[in-house]
C-alpha cells in the first residue's frame, strides 16, 4: 500500500497552486514593484531632474523681456595735478585738483531692448520646446523601467512555481528510491530519476536566486534584502487590431513626441541663426549723484534710444549648420517611426502566438490531470506512476510558463503602443 499512498500524496499536491518558498521579510506585490522601480531608478530620477532644469530655463527666457535694472556706488581717493577721468570701473568720472581729493558717486541704470530681431521670442520658444522634450524623455524612461520591473516580477513568480514543483518531485522520488521492495532494475531507474530530480531542483533553486537578484536590481534595493513576492499568474485573451495599435503608437509614443519637439527646436535654431542679422533697438537710461562731500547734490541723468546693427562674419556658416542639424533630425524621426512600427508589429505577433498557445497548454494539462486521476484508481508500477506524476507537473509548469509569457506579451504591446490595453 505504500506506493499507493505515495501516488495519492502526489495527486493531492500537484493540482494545487504551488506556494512560494518560505522566505521571511517584506512582501512585494506588482504595485509595489512598479512603485519602487519608478522611485529608485537612476534613469528616471535623472530624467526628472532634466525636466526641472528645462522648466527653470523657460523662466530664464521670460526674464529676457524684463528691463535690466541695477545700481552702483563708489568712493574714490585720488591725487591730481590736472583734471583726469577715473577708470571705467568708476564710470569714467572726472576728477579735478583741489583740497578735497575724495570723490563719491552713486548711480542707477536700466536697459530695455524694444526690438531684438526675434531673438528673445525664439529663445523662449526654444526653451518651451526643450521642456516638452524633457518631459517626453521622462515618460520614456519611466515606461521602460515599468516594463522591466513587470518582467522581473512575473518571471520570479514563475521561478517560485518551478522551484516548489521540482523540490516536491525530488522529495517524492527520494522516498520511492528508499523503498525496499524494488527490484534491481527498478532500483537502478529510481536512482537515475533521483539524480535527474536533484539536478532539476538545484537548477530551479539557482534560477530562483538569480530572479531574486534581478528583481532587487530593477527595484534598486540592497542585494541582501529579504523579501517574498505575492501575485498570481492569471491572464485573459486580448483582441486588438494591428492597424489601430500602430496609429495609437504613432500618436502616443513619447519617443516620437520627443522627436517632434526636437524638430521644433531645430526649426527655432535656424530662426535664431537668421535673427543675428537683424538690428536691435534699445531704450536705456541712468541717474547719477556725484560729489566730493556728503550730501551729494550734483546729479546727472540721461535717457537713450539706440540701435545696434550687427555685422557677423560667421552668419551664413551658422545658418548652414542649423539647417544641416534640421535635416539630421528629419532623418532620425523617419528612422524612429519605422522602429516604432516594428516594435508594435513584433509585440503583436508575440501576443498572437502566446494567446493561441496558453489555452492549448491549459487543455493539455487538464486532460493529463483527468487521466492521472483515473489511472490512480488502478494498480500499476510505482515507477510508472512517478513518471506520470512528473509529466503532469511538467504540463502544469508549461501552462504557467505560457500564461507568464502572455502577461508579458500584453505588457510589451502596451509599451509599444504607449497606452494601457483592456482585456
């Protein structure tokens, strides 16, 4: 009766969902994994800082439309035999010989460009386009790390299932090899099966530890962190039209949006280079108090309306450079559009394959389970029953693997399209 009890134990254990190995410590769910990955990843944090820098540059561009205002105060000690002008640091003030050879001055000034050939406006537009590009880069980095975290999370759950199943099979095979009623040939085969089960369990444990390290790396946690993951390998079919998915990707992928903003920046760069040939009209003024004794009573003031006409030798060279950069950007955008279409097509084809495969594996596992339960009611060789139990376990793991791949295929298609997809 001992082989029969062994088979009944396997029968009760195999259909149930495998429990993860007993690991104490924090519990990490899929939501926790995504949250920790986006909070701790260096690429996401760096892209976030790029967006903050771009935001401050937009503010700096706005400041160009405000007048430049300042003041200056100076106190000079001199000795003169004839009148002379102080240095430019002291605003070229005139000093005269006399008993009081001290000179005090205070002045305020302002400068406002009335027309600057569109340079300030284009600088503002350039800063705004750079801010949009930085935000798109942040979205790109965040989406990539979310996809990586999901893959590491679900593959670790699958590794837990494989480890639990292989350990259980090893224990049952060892128990059978210790039976005293086996013949010489049966004992030889039992030992061979025990060696295979041990190797599979060792390999599953190795892959499980590698998966733990991969998840910790993606979450940027310490490698000695003790944790366990909680989640289920469940999925539903997803129907989506490839043409609609491609249209969504062309509209929503942040990489394409970033390239669109880059094209806008290239066009603004050409305008900035061309604006160097335009004159600048400015309005300026200052008010100054100067004297040799306090209180200062001598004052001067001026208001100036002027024009600056630039004569740049390198004007056309810079225009040519910006136009070449603009053409380079057009080529990169066309290449990126082709790559986005390829991403969508590959993700869709992968989804189609696993969407057809996981129901077939589920049906196969259910049929093997039905036949196993029926055969367990009859007598048979313990080794044959053990081999059948191993086949049933392999079928279950193959089904779970197909479910995992389908879940990841959906996540990959969502990444390729640029939006969540309803199942």
